[in-house]
C-alpha cells in the first residue's frame, strides 16, 4: 500500500517537460534550436536551466548575452517562484511541453528581481524556509539546526536529492503530538494575472473547537469564491503540485506532504473558463 | 547480554540476519543458496534450501568442533604366542566398540560428510580411568567382558586397548548440506524443519532436537546432534496420526505439528530420557472452517495461523499441559509466526510482508501487547546507488514506516479492493474471468469480515491454496501435495494474485505469481517434478534485485535472545541525532484509508502519467550522478574512551548542476550500541596529513573548526597502500569541490611540514584584499609529492627547494606523482626526487644503587626511548621513515651528538632534562645516548616534479622578480646550507 512517504516522493519527483525557445529579439549568429528539458517541479528556474543557457549562448555573441530571463505567453516568469507553481499558475491548461521563451536582453526591471548567481536563489529559499518555520514552530526548529543542516537542505534541493533533503526537512515537519499540528500553516494563495502577488495570512491547522481544519475551511476564509455553494457550479480550480486535492483534506496533512521544499503550501487558484 | 540473531528469508530466498545489537539486515555470508525455511538456535541455523535438502549453518566459535572416534583392539593370551589377535570363536571381534558387539576395524572409519576432516592419525590411548597405563596402552582382564586394569596379572587372559582419532568440523559459517541418508527409509524432499529441545537435557553437551517434515507429510527426528556432532547422524521416522504440513519445536519439551486437515498435534512424553516423545494428542483448530496452517511453540506459548490468515494465541500452554486450554484471536493477518527462545514472538504481515515483533511479551503476559514493525533496512541498502531511489544512506539518515497497530492494519475498504482489481486486470488478462468471480467474494481480498455471503466451497479451496503459497512462497508448486487441493486451477490463482500482487503493486511480483500459476495450469504433470518447478521462480531473480524493501517469506527467532525490556534499534528509523519528542505525522493508519488521501495519490499518479509518460526521452535538468567509495577504517574517538574504534567510511561525491563536484565524507560508528555518524563536506577540509611515525597507517583530516578545537579526525587503515588510496581519493574530492585542477598556479603558496612533506595552497584573488585576511589554517592545502627541508617561491611561479641532504631542487611544473600516481597526474615533467635524512632518537637511562645505570627510570621520568625533548616516545621499532621512503642504514649510535659523548656514546646529566656532557661525574644520575638512522627518498614510486638543478648556472644573486623579501632568504640559505643558490630569469620549460 502506498504510504505517505510515497506522496512525498511523488511530489518531489514531479517533472514538467519544457521546451525552451530563444526569443525572436535576440541576435544570433546562426539559428538557435529549441532545447528540451524535464524541469523538477519543486526546484527553481535558475537552478535547472544551466544547460539551456549554455545551449543558447553557443549561437550568440558574447557581448549580446545579458542576464537571462524567461517568459511564457507574454508573462515574465518569476525565478523566485517554484517551477511547479509557475506552471500551475500560468500554464496549467496548456498542452505539453511547456513552451518557455528565453531572453538575454530587455530585462523587465519592473516585474522581475535580478538573479545574478545561484546564491540569490539560495538566500531566497532559505529565507522562505525560515519564514515558514517562524509560522510553524516560532523558528525554534530552524534555529536549532546547524549551518551544515541548512546547507544540506539547499544541497538536497540543488542536486535533486530527495533523501538528503528529507533527512533534514523531516525535522521541520515535526510538531508536538499534544498540539496536533503546527502553530500556523505556512501557505500562499496565488491567482494568475493579479496585481497582488499572493494571499498569506495566519491560519491554524486546528479549529478553536479542536477539529482539524481542512482545505475548504482555509479557502472559505481566504478566498471564498473558490468554495462553491452546494448548488453552484465550480468556478475555480484549486491546484497544488498540478493536482486538485479534495476540500476535505486536512490542511495539516497538506502542509506536511504537499508543501514545496521552501516549506510553504503554494496554492494556485485558476478561474475555470466560462462557456 | 551478548547480541544474538534473528534470521529471515525474503521472498527471493535470500537469507538475512538481524542482530539484537544492530539495525541492519545483513545478508548471510554464504549466499550460494536460496532458502525457503529456516530454524535457528543460538549456535546454528538449520534450513531447507530451494533444492529441498537440509543444510546447517554452524556459527564458528573459539572452540573448534572435534569429534573423537574410538575403537578397541582386543587380544587373548595363549601359551604359544602370548597375547595375540587370535581370539576364541566365542570372543568378540578383534576390533570392536567398547561393548564388543560392533565390529569396528580402523580402516572402516570414514568421515561422516565432506564437512569433516581428520585431524590426526589413529593413536593409542594410554589412559584408563584417568590413570596412565604402561606404554602400549593395554588394559588387562580375566575375560571379555570384565573389569579392565592397567596391571597385567597372572590371571590376565585378555587385554585390550583403545585407539583414538579426532576429526574436525570444517564447515562453520557456511551452509553445509546434511548428507542424504543411504540406509533406512529415505525421506523424500523436505518441507519444513524445526529445531529446539536444548533445555530438555544437558547430556550430551549441546543436544538439539531437530525435526523435519517431508513433502509427503512424514515426520523425521535427527539423532545424535550435539556440540561435537552438529550434523547429527541419521533420520528416524516418527509415526504421526496424519500427514503433517508443518512442525515446531520449543526450547523445552513442547513439540507441535499441523496436520494437512488443519488440526494441531501435540507430542506427549518428551523428557530427558526420551527426547523423541511417545505419543501425539490432537487439538482441534479454533474453528472448523479454517484449519491451522502454521504453528510455533516456545517454552510456555503456542502461536498459530489459520487458513484465514488470522493469528491465534493458545492459552495455558506449558510443559505440564502442552495442549493448552483455549484460543485467543489476534486481530492481524499474517503469513507465519515464529516464537523465539524465551517466548518472544515475531510474525510476517500478510499484506505488507513486513516482520512484526510482538511487543510486551512477559512471563505474566505471554500474549504480549502490540505488534511492532521491524523497520531495519538491509545492509546493502545503505550503499546508495546511482540515482535517487535509495540513497538513504547519503545523509546517514533513515526514516521508516510508522508503526502500525494491529487493529488498523487489516482494515481494507471496498474502494481499495476494486482499484487493486483494476490494476490486476490489466496485467493478467488470462484470469479476468476468475477475478470477476472472486470480486464477489471480498473475504479473500483481505477484508475478512466473513459476513458477506459467498460460496464457502470455493472460498475454502481458495484459502487452502492461498495458504500454501503464503507459507512457502515461490515454492508453491513444488510438490504433488500442494497441488492436490486445487480442484479448479483457475480459481486457485485468483486469491494468490489478488492478495499478493495487488497490494504490493510490484510488477516483478506479479511475474512470479504468474509464472507459478502458469506452471500449474499448463502442465499438471510438470508440477509433480520437484526439482524443475522448485527452482523455477528463482531464475528470474535478476530482474528485481533492486527491490526497495525486503518482502519477507520466513523468519526464525529461535536464536534470538530478547526480553520484553531489551532495547532494540529495530523499530525506530535511524538518524545521526537522537529523535526529538515530536511525532512526524498523524498516525498514518488513520489517514490512510480516507477518500481524500486516495484521491491525492490517484491524482499524483495521473499527473505523472500526464506530464512524464510521453516525455521520458527529455533530458533531466539535474543530473544525478553519485559516486561512492566505501571502506573500513579505525577512528581515534575524540572523546571518551579515547581509543581507536572500528568504523565504516564512505565518500559520496555528486555532480551539481553547475558541473562542480561536491563530496561528503561519512564516518559511521557505534557508540553505546547506538549507530552514529559524523560527516565532513569535502569543501570544508583544509588539509589531509599522513601521520607516518606511528604503529598505525594513519592520517588526519582538518577543517577550520577542527583546527580550532585541535581535534582533527584521525583515521587509520590496515595497509599503507589503502591509506594512500584514500588520501589520493580524498585529496581529489577536495580539489574537485574547490575546482582545483592541474598544477599549482604561479601564485600558489608553498609550504613544507616538519616531516618534509610539501603542501601547496591556491590563494583566492581577494586573499590579500580582504579586510579580514584568511588565516593559513583556513586555506586548503593539497599535498604535492616530494621531500624538502625548505621551499621558496615567487610570484612568477618559480619554486626552489632544498632537501635534507642539502641538494637544491627546482619545480618543473608537473603535477601528480607521489601517492597521486595514476589518478590525476600529468605525465610530463615528473622526475625522481631523492633526499636523504637522518632521524635521531634517544636512549635514556637512570642510575640506581643496585644495578647502576639501567633502563628502569623513575615513574616521573621520560620514556626510556624518546625524542630529544623526551615528550614523545620513539622506539627503534616504531620510528618509521616518511611515506614511501626507505631506510638506507641500520640504527647506529651517534658519537657526534652536540655536547660530546663518552666511548659508548653516552651523555651524562644530573637529571632529565638538563645539560648533558660527554663524561661521567659523581653527580650524574641520568645518561642518554643518541641513535641515528638514515633514510633515503628515492624509491621506485617516488616520481616527482622537483628537478635537480645544481647544474643550472648561477646568473644572478639577489631578489627574485616581484618578490623582494626573498633575497634575504636566499642569502641565508647560502650561509646555512653551504650551497650556492641562484635563480634565472629564463622561464623554465613549461612554465610561463
């Protein structure tokens, strides 16, 4: 029987087949072939696109190569969002592979943060983990860890090593039995094409009456439109890691099993096309 | 309590053992055979292998196993010949046993099996009753049989002497086949085996009762098993009231067997004089619908499994009342149970094939409290492999399944069942119909409610067959007996496939099941051929050796000594740090069955299909390449008890997506029975230093932190070669993770150690610019072959050195050599470097009134053999030249020691330490003398990049370009070492 560890594995080993195409605006010395890669859903674009970068730089003159950035259907892709979230948010209805346009100039300063080295990704990733642990354990767990444990989390993600990562991450997923869950659930709710980057509020896994909160409870409070009344048709898809968990799923379980490596539950709310 | 072993067999027939002190399943040392049954006791383990023959695995012990053969030579006196071998016709044999009844000539003794070896030739025993006899060993008597004395009297008409020969058992720690019996009723292939009975009697030492069941249901007892004769001598058939399927024997006088019809038979009358017992008593199963299939007894307990896979505990079983009083049902489904030597019990879960241990079994509560899963992983799983699947070991961390409570294990819902069925249907089209039939019968799916109306007839048959498969996985079709109840073969497949293949979700598993069923279906005649079918499933073993966790088929705890309070490392997932008092997740068993969970798993599977199935040919964005070197070493424990302890080490290297390789060096050790590890990242290591002058081949690993604490990691290998292998591999790993390749740059920092080893460090561009310059002990220093006293370099990459023999050398720009030979070195510019150095040690003595000067010092004195300071002990034997250098002289007394010596080389002083003089005065209570020995650094392996350069013309004295300070150094070298050192502006070959 599948156990919950298999869920963790499935989440970790999720891959999105992606086709990278060099933007038409770029000046090349010869035709640039598209480049195909399986991107890990839980990773970040800047961590996994070295191969594509090298591929395109081969056909470009050195002086034309600026900072690389990605675009999908006119939307610049934020490198500090996990890849799975970017896909769910912007491209969940697309046919695979996911077509990403690669740019080396005209960096959209207003929309993207600069990311010159992977250290920037590491800093962002670690700050997310710390923020999540502040919500879950008042930062107690992350602060008790040694520097090398932090490094192991990062290296685990960078090298796609599930066991290396989870050997440490499991400590971040523990909680005192008597409390039945984390202090607050680290989650973020995203909508495509919304000026507001995301919704993030304090939300406890257990109700004041002692019942476990489920996904429906969370949405009712944060985004009521996503929970249709009984007689109404569904207007939104609620997507995490490319799947739509049932609204009855306890948020504590979701937080433990469907969080991204940054320990946040990144929930995408996608409007369903109207007929 | 010393550690003992739990034995188990997985579904592939591989034998593993788990130590009570350990936490990993270790594959049996002798892997040559696959087994289906095991029966272990402390000193040995009996088993039935895939060839249906019986094997015994005897643990080697300090005392070798000897067996004494003896025979008697008998003679009678007659007036003509005196004593001669001419006996009366009514007399015994000339060569006989002690009673005289059996004819035993010397040359008819043969070794019982190939496992034995004669240890000596025959010799005469010159003892009688502990008293020595006269030479020849004869003992005399009036007639046979009578009292023998060592003295010959006037009326001694007969005499005899004893001949002795020893044979030795040579098959410890391996599976030794019990030879087939040539006489008597030869048992047909064996089906089950049980070992026990060691508590019945002490005589002979190591007595064991071994019982075996053949495929025809006959029971045999193995005679004469004891410490001297681990194999026993022959099989004796024991009559039974019916055909037996399985047998069990407790440590004491409990012996039970299960009949084919499902009843239990209990042996009566077993005692010290009659270990075989006298009669059987029949005990009816708890419910007549579901007979027993398997049973196991201990001293005071009896556990059994019925056809519906339920586990039952028999109340009130004890030596006085072996039949017990009543049944208690355990709410769990199992394949088999096994009772250990002190009534602890283990079982193999029906659905998950995990091994469960019954928690809380005590003399007051033999039935125990709860089942706990043993989550120990296998030894070889720790070796992480390429790919991500099972590199659990990579972080030295393991997390296993949460322990499930028995009441929650067997719950299975309708949804579950039907989805399993769907999966199966796809894979095994040929039994679709059957499944349809079975689908109406949830009982066989593991639900086991029993309240669903179903055809009891079919169900019973199914259960029968299912049981056969369960208890003897892979061997299912190997005898006529097991095929018999299969009235409708198609029906019979279904429960096995449904129950086995479905929950496991394992393609390979299905193949096995399938192949067995096919054999059964296609040709019933074939199934009766034991050998061909019996080994059939093993042929496809190669396809799934990488199974993620073991699926167990059989276990034996008869040799496993655990008490209710024993601390075992079997149940908790293991990690380097002790676990906090937090739980990882909600009890899985509660959530497992819920709809939302199933839906998530289902969706994830769908997602993988959608996003991956058609794109498998795409390149992975992150390459997974892991490279591991493992080994065994000794580690100087940097805490109590401060001694060398055995450790396992592993260097794991992986390539990051930027192409940079990184590594982690793990040291796994056991402390207070707890497995622990420490690890160093290769990019943290600052220097690896071989430590030559020691009894061990050891080296030290420094990191900035460890340098600060003055506690490097000290490791020792068994051979010097191994040490240099590891040093080379670790150095390369460090270089890789710091992106250092090829020769040192022109800006490299060079240094020599007090031992003459040369190290080089690459400065970072901002080394000098930084506000807080990096101290040198935080730089990474890699070793470069060679041996020098002094080294100097300038910013142009010109490196000079002076050896201990005062030869000047220049660096030619090669790299590698030394212990890097063959690993990553350039072939250019590598030359042989030679050096000669003298080491000195001191012999110290103190004067005392009795013996004068002697090596008996005061307790507060220095070592009697020491270095010049007296702080380090330096003996002649343990002082060694540096790596790969050789002595060129023997130790000699140095008469040129500073301060002068007497004619024997002694220097005198009032006390240690003081000033020494070369003559004795009345006040001198101590003396010392200096021993010297010369070593030479020009061995065959010493290839180097320092090129002897005395022939280089002196072009200029003074500062080297770009490095003014060096001028003084050069001048001082000139003064001290009496050689002229110069430099050249012309770049040397291959140096720009």
